[in-house]
C-alpha cells in the first residue's frame, strides 16, 4: 500500500478514535440522544444531494438507516454518556464484527470455519471478562447498552450485503435523514432539559457535534470506503482496530480515564478475536 494510503488510514483511525472523546465531552453538556440527533441533522444537510438510490433498494436502505442511525448510535451513545471510561465503550463496540458473522450464519446461510468460531469466542469472552472488572461493574448497564448498539450495527452490516448500486456516501446520507428524526423523537420522549442544553451549550459542544458529523461520519467514513475500494477488505479491516487504541489513548489523555490491567487484557483478547474474524471474512465494523 502506498505511503499516502497508510497516512489516510491512520487519519481515519485517529478521527474515529477522537470522535468518542469529542462526543463524550459534548454529552457532558447535552443529553446523548439530542447530541446524536443533531449530529445526523448536520450530516443529512451536508449530504442531502446524495439521497437518490434505486427505488427497489429503498426499503433495504431505510432498514439499514434505522439500524445504524437509530439503534446503533442511539444505544451506543447513551451507553457512552453513562460509562466512566471511553476505552470500554470502544472495546464493546467491536462486537459488531462477531455479531455480524453470527447473523451471516443465521440469516444468510453463510458457513464459518473453526478460526472464525474461535474469533467469536475470544471477542465475546473478552467483553464478558471486561464486565467483571471492579471499575466496570459500577456502570455495567451502560456497557450493556453499547453491546445492544453493536448488535444493531451488525444487523445493519448484514443488510448491507443485499445492497446493489448504492454508494457509501448515499447510504450515509440516508442514515442521517432517517436517524435524525428517530433520535430526536426518542430524545423528546426519554430525555429532559433539551432547551436549556441548546441555549447554554458552550461553543466546544457545537464543535463536537460538527466534528462528529463532518470529521467522523463524512471524512473518516469516506476515507475508509475509498481505501476499501482499492485494497482487500481482509487487509484494511483489521487495521481499523487502531481506532480502539486511539480512543483509549484519547480517553486517558483528555478525559482522565483509568485503564486497569483487566481492561487491557480483556481488550486485547476481544480485539484479537475481532481481528481473526475480520481477516477470515473481510467483515467491517460499524464505526462511530
């Protein structure tokens, strides 16, 4: 891979990793569903011209957008808001890969060998082991929400295998258009203090929303899709696990996260399992 492509891959991982920290900061000042809904409002405004898709693909596109924009981001970002450590969220979010492999077997009749089965066991076992960390036990329900969000991403990934003639950015546009009203409706129903948050949010919070929409959803996803069109998925996908490393590093550096030995070991086991699945099947994660 040319040096420029390596730099682009590094940039995408950096943006994805920093996005969790930026979003965590934003949600200290704004309810999580409102924050995420506003992210998708901005994303849909930017990508509005790309909404055209083949009519026969529209139902699948809408289903994917609901899974990714509503379920995945809704559950994951509420979990992120209530979790004490960004690293645990970044680790649990990687369960989208083994979930997608499992759904491929159940829904699409795909066959998997012993290596991918081993990868699944390592990934799920690593997150289960992470849940017994004394620090994580204090916010275990938040980690559970992230796992549900990862399952939502896996359903979306599985549905993507049925798409034909839909560009990645067009799909991102639909995630924004469908996700924004879904998340804002859930915010109106489940959250409070939205008006106060909107009026009193510091400029950095609006910057976090802009970064999340443009830096992560547009630039990072766009860079990753561009690379996937030019290189083998089985080569690029495992390298995106750097996102988790960067997310943990930014969390420690900027948010004062604490990494225990169990977090490091269980995270390593989880990422090893995800890497095995990614190499064997070319699966991609639902990025943030």
